[in-house]
C-alpha cells in the first residue's frame, strides 16, 4: 500500500515512470551522498586542507561502505535529515586517526542539495530523451495527416476550416520551445552547493573557492557560489516541469474532445469499460490532463518554498522534498503517455 500513485503497485503503470523514480530512491540518494563525501575528501587533499593520508583513508573506506539504514531512519526522525547519522557511520568506518576529516567544512545541506543536483542531472537527461521522442511522434503525425481537413474550434464552437497540420503544430511547437528552455536552464540549475555551516565556508579560509571548484569538477557539476537559501533555480525547474505537462495536457484535452466527436480521429488501444464493452476510453489523453493539473497545483508549493528564513529553512526545505520528486515523475509519465498516445492515432482529419 502506498499514498502516492507514482509508486503505487497498480496505478504507477499509468501514472509512474520507473526511470525517473529510480533517481529519487533511497539507494540513489545514499549513492550520491557518498559520492559527495569522496569527492570532497579528494578536493580538500588537492588543496592542502586535509592530508593525502586522510584522503586515502576516506576514499578507501567509502569504496566498500554500506550504511545501517535502520539507524539512518532513526537519525532522520531525530535530526530531520539523514546526513548527521550517515557521517557518524562513515567516520566510524574510516576510524582513527582520519575519521574526523570526513565531511570537513561541509554541512548537511551541502550533501543533500548537491546530491539532488547529481540525481536531477540524470533525471533531466531522461526527460530530454522523452521530450525528443514525443516531438518525433508528433512530427510523424503531421507528415502522415497534415494535409487533412479539420473544423477549427474556437471557444468550443465551430469556427472555420483548418488543416490537421495547424492543430498538430499547436501541440508540437511548445515542446520544441521547452527543449530550448531546458538546455538553457540546466546550465544554471546543475551546480554544486557547498557553503558550510552558514554559507561562508569558514573552516576552509581562503581555500574555500578552490575546494568548491574542485568538488564541482569531480562531481560533473558546474561551480557556483553557495545558494542554500536561494531556491529560485529549483522553482524555475519546477516551472519548466509544469510547462511541459501543461502543454501535454492541451494535447490530451484536444484528443479527448476529438474522440468525443468521433469523426475527426481514430484511436487504437483505448481503455475498456466494465459495464459497456463497446467503449474505447481515451485513458492516456485523460491522464495527460490530470497530470497537467497536478503539476500546476504543486508549482504553487514550490513557489512557497522560495521563502527561506535567514541562512537556512528546515520548513521550506522539507516542502521541496514533498513536491519536486512527484513533479518530476509526473512529467516523465506525461511525456511517455503522450508519445504512446500519438502512436495510437490511426487517422486524423478527413
């Protein structure tokens, strides 16, 4: 039993996406956190903050380290985040005399936010591939049926004759703009977070910027000043997710209305009814509308999470954790459904 349809054993077949969900799993989160701690030790050793012997001890221990997840769960209940207990376990694994150099100069938020960036990098690659596939499917529709005729509808009333290509363009063109937005946005979003206790990297002195740059390079992220209470990048990404699902919701809504009329479109593989065997319900199109409305609703919460008090907010931070993973999975599911739906269109126009 689960409270989320995105990982529900049954509902996730329609509304979920296994690849996107995988990057928000406990395993992925811990793997990214350990990658941060290993890269931090290497970056600090390179810049003379810790010794080479300490770095070697930390990296060697992390290579085979497996956390006690039961204790991690207890730690989250007490501390609100997994990092304090995780670092305690890593330090115990490293042992004396180098255990105290684990996580040196960092804070829990550095680990969690940078871990998120590492995982979002993979999520964005996945979304980009799905977006390209959906655009290709819509382009194929235009090539196959674009010369056909439709009755243009304005304000739900018949207007003037249009071509199928006119309507398909309205489905495809926003997705192409979203491709451009994602490329531009990713450069700003996928950056390291490393600021220490209050964003000043006070334990590293004048070596802070060099360590941060080396850390970013080792993790495959861009370097940037700390942003621990500046959440506009994540809110911007959430906005992009909602834009994508909104555009796909328009596609789904149009298909649903065309299927209702019955004369302008023929779909294969519609959903069945338990009471009316003759029905072919436009299930995927309906799901696109629902997912668009879901993300539009969650977006307001991500904007609420912009309000971080002083140098760190536990409340706003937690709100992000509740919202962003589901928005990302909803977007992946929408892209998958839209591509499948486009492939099920057997005829369009007349």
